[in-house]
């Protein structure tokens, strides 16, 4: 942080005592605290004294990453008190709060302290016990009838773990995450993403539940079943809870039935970007219903639909030869996309895949020079690509203006 013009700083922490910020960094705007604590020392440090010094009041962005065992009681409230102008908070790869009731109360106090001025919240692979995000959500997403909320950009992402059969028991409960939705949001992203591809033999995503390297590595993701999506839909369409100027919506962690999708899009017909997981049925009525719902949102520019096949569709695909032909027959055709483009003149990109994998094929169209290009890509085609690997990390870019 020696540069007098420094706007950002990253500090690796080997304890919960923050270093004093030098005078030449008095104009700092973005601070990243990265856990560099030795695993065998972490638990003991959670009960030891900590120090949060005076921090530059110019800091508006805070990132906390890799704090896998949480924080000492009182650390997060002290940090929020030291940053009264915080507007952008990112929590990455960690547990918040820790397992003790005291730490849970401490973390809740942290959200209480920032609720009046926080505008962006990014929760990336953040794990918490049931009930915590329900509590935090009530603090951050107050309804129109009470204190006006500030939160405008909400991004929640979980990286799917094929190697962990209890993955959906580990992430916060579906009802808890939905509580973070409120009237002030312009971006609401609750995403499930596939693991990043690596060649590291020790990477957990390359190992099965027994710790052995995959012979054929799984692809794609899974999503919460549609029976758990009612609370999400209620929050998105409720009179007091529905975002009033929503431009980007990503609900891929949740599976929506067609009737739920219709209800959401009728409420948010000004959407520009949509990513949604759909309970996929093998019928013409289902396909036309999806297209009809999308056609009611004339401002759409980008669409990704993630199909979560129904049992009926799996039966149809099992009987088809090849299996991909059954999928191709129920996906939108080029004529469908052209018709949709007529209703949504700003539409530039349309993607449709099955749980963000390419093994059954996928469809992708891009508008170039006024013409639609693309179509169905079968699993054996040479130019196949992973449908879910691109374009989901920073979907809110460009919407802040």
C-alpha cells in the first residue's frame, strides 16, 4: 500500500488483528482481507483478542475471502463500525457465521450495521446454518411499508460439488436465501454454477466421494426441486417484497415450473437479462408456453434457460435413438427464435441447455448483423462446448449505469 494513489489493497491475515493503515493510503476505496491463517491455529484464534484499527473512511468496497471457520465474536461488527460508508460487500468461500450462537449474533449485528448504506451484496460459496440468511434477509430487504432499503445488486452463487452427495444439505435453506429479495433490487442473481475445470489431481472437483480421481468427470449442475421454489416466487411477485425495477434475474439455483415462470415474468416484464432453470416437460404445449412467457418481456437482451428434465422427459429420452433427438424435438426452433425476436427486438442471445452440461446436446442462437445464427448442437458435434461455463460470473455488468 505504498503508492499514494492506491485505490485498492489486499491484506493477507494470519490472525484477526488488522494492521494499521499508513497515511499514504488514506484515500483507499476497496479493501480485500484474505484469510492466510494456518489450519491448525484457526480454531484457537477464534477465542483470542483481535484488533480493528481506524480505517480510511473512503473505503466503500470490502471483500472477505477464505475465512472457512468464520470469525471471532465481535470481529464483524467492529469491522462494519470502522467502515461507515461501505456500499459493496463480497463474501467468498467461507462460513458465516461460525457454529456458536454468539458468533451468529455477531454476524447478524454486522448486517444490522450495514443495512442503511449497503448497495451491493455478493455471497459466493458462503455457507451458514439454517435460519441465518432468513434473519439477515429481514434486515437487508425491508418492505415498502418500513424503512427504505438500499440494496440494489444481489448476487448469490454456489459452485456445484459432484463429489459431495450432501451438497444441497450444506447450502442455506431455499427459504432463507429468498428472504434477501426486496423491492429495491435491480439485479437479483441466485445462481448454481459448474466447477471450474482444472488439471490438478488434488482438486476436490476432480475426485469422487471416496477421494479417487474420476474416470469420467461429471459435468453440469443440479438444482433445487420445484417444490422448494414457491417461497422464491412469492418473494419475486409479492406486493410488498417484489423488486420494482428489476433488470436482471437469475434463479438457476431453483427449478421453476412453467406456471411459476409465467407468474414471475408477468410481474417483471421489463427484464433485460434472464437465467432460469425450468422443469422441462416433453410436450409442445410446454415449449410454446415458455416462448409465450418470454415474449411478454420486450426488453429482453439475453436469455439462458437451464432445463431440469421431468421424469416423463427422461423416459422419452431413454426410448429415443439417439437420445439427443428427443431433446432437440422439444427445444425452440430457428423459426421460434425469429418469432420471439420479433416480440423482443433487443434480444441478442438465447441459450438452452440441460443442467449446464453438453452431454445431451444444447441449443444456442446469437443475433449477428440482424440475422440469427446457431441452433441445436448435439453431444457428438465437434464444436460442442460447456453451455454453463461462460457469461454467468458478472451478469450485472453494464446495468449499473
